[in-house]
């Protein structure tokens, strides 16, 4: 029997729910980070090692197997609710052996993926229900990990050993190509494999929706001041996937005329986007490593695009964008991670090493951004921090005579 003090601590922790924060995402994330620190303090070194080496792989295996069986979707489509193990078996296709599913569900219940309500009886949690709800893109995110992320991460130590532990910078031949069965790079694999493309695009949609809309971080209203919408578009979203970010602009400024907002991406993505974005938004096929066809826009927006590319490729993209801009009028708006000098978060550091493993790319510090943009002929005006502490909006403009002046930035970190 635990002591009254221990019981009180457990009761206090069990009482914490998302509803306690009243929709305040900043406070919820602060408590989430504190909970992670608590677990790190409470676990012994061996318990932490056990989790990394023994728990995580099999939990993911159970999640993916149930995806493959169609169980999460079928359960959610049936409205969720408590089900017996026999009923859950009946939702699988192909039909799974009862004891195999029982073993998986014991594990998933222990990790709070499902809730065990009795002997061989279970109910979904918000997480497992969301896996079956395709609109959340949670299933797509898990599938993308199975398709690409896990193998690339597993391969990274051996790949770095082959390269004498040099930081990867080659976008074409890298750790991902070393792990791919046909030695394709990450984006070529997406183009060749529709299932990989579908999962990755869904994951990107979910990730973008999770983050603070950029229009809450940066006042797009000031961009409208002096904007000549008769001459050129208001915002061009370069590499904007299926249009979540450009949609935020329209939601904030619903009176913008048709043609003021442009969404650009590769053909297969634009094909999907055309069925999703508002009719006021122009969906345009464009490869950002080629000349930017839309000239003179008030703003060119890049969200989590430059972090996909090492400096040489990022510089080419920026040069193409700068050539389309009007000095003194056009703005470059980048929404991306700016790594702090100390205390980088789990989300930021995880993304940084994933960029290394998948793309030979990296997240950048403020100094890295200043160097990259200055060399590309831009002057940074200001860094605008996301209140959630994940990304920042970087406002920049064409430097004098196309020469950047990075040190003139107001770094509001």
C-alpha cells in the first residue's frame, strides 16, 4: 500500500487533462514538456534504455499491424465505443487470429493506446480513435514512419561510420539513399511510390495543422498596406503542399479578390490541392528550383521548405525567389525553426536530426539564417517568435543592390 503522500501525488497527476488549460496551447505544451522531464527524472537509466530498445519497437509494430488489418478505421467508422475482443476480430480484414490480437491489445492497453475495460474488453482512447479518422492524418503519419522515417533513422549510425562521421550535405546521395532498396533519394521515392507519397503528404498536413498558424505570429494586415493587388498577387505560397497556410491568409482577409493568393507545388500535390482550396486561391504547378513565374508579389511565403535542403540547394531556391521580387516592395516571409543557443526543444531537435537522416539537411540557428539569407541577397528585417516556441517567422527583403545586410535584423528572440 502506497503512502498518503504518494497517493496524493498520483491523484494530482491523474487529474490533469487537456481541458484544464481551456484551449491555451502554450500552457498545455509547457505542462507536456514538464511531464517529459518528470518521467526522465523518475526513470532509472536502465528503465530509459528499456523503453528505447524494447518498448518503442513493439508498440509501433502493434500499431502498424492494426493499421494493416484495417482495424482502427473500422472501429472508428463503427462509432468507437466498447468492444469485446471477438467483436474487434470481426472488424479486421484479413481476419486476425484471436490470441494474436489479444497479445497486441494487452500491450496497447498497457501503453494507454486503448483502454482495457474488462477481460477481453476494450474502448478506444482519443489517440486510437484518431488513427481511424482519416481527416486527422494520424494514420498517415504513422504509415510515413513505417515507409521511410524508421528505416532512415536506423541506418544513420552505420552510414555516418562509412563517411568518417562527416556532417551529411549531399541532397542526392546520402543516408536515405543508403537505406532505400533502390538507392533512391527521399523525394524521388515519394514520386515513385504512391503509397509513400500519400502518407507523407498526409503527415505534412497534420504537422502544419498542429502548429500555430503563421497569420497569428505575423501581422499580414501590414502587408496589405500599400499593396497593389491590381498589378500582382498578395501572397505566393512557394512549396505550400495542399494549401493550409495560404488558407490561413484567406481566412484572415476574406475580402481579398480572386487571384490575390497563389499556391505553388509539384504537379501531383497541386492535383490534390485543387479539390481542397477555396476558389479564390490559384493553384499553380511550380518547381522552386526553376525560375519563379509570378513576379512582383507583395510577399513570397516559405513554410518549412528551406529546412529540407542543404545550403547550396536552399541558395538556388532563394535566388529564384529574389529575382521575382520588387526591391522596396516585396517581402520574403519564412516560417521555419530557428534553433536557440541553448535549450532547444524535443520537437526542434528531433526535426533537426530527422532532416539529417532523410535529406542531408538541418535546422538552422539565427546565425545560420543570417548567413544564408545575406549571401542570397536579402536583408533580415525581424524574427517573429511563435508563442508555442517551435518556429519563427523571418521577415526579409531584397538587400541594397541585391546585397544582403543580415546584421541589421531585429532579433526578437
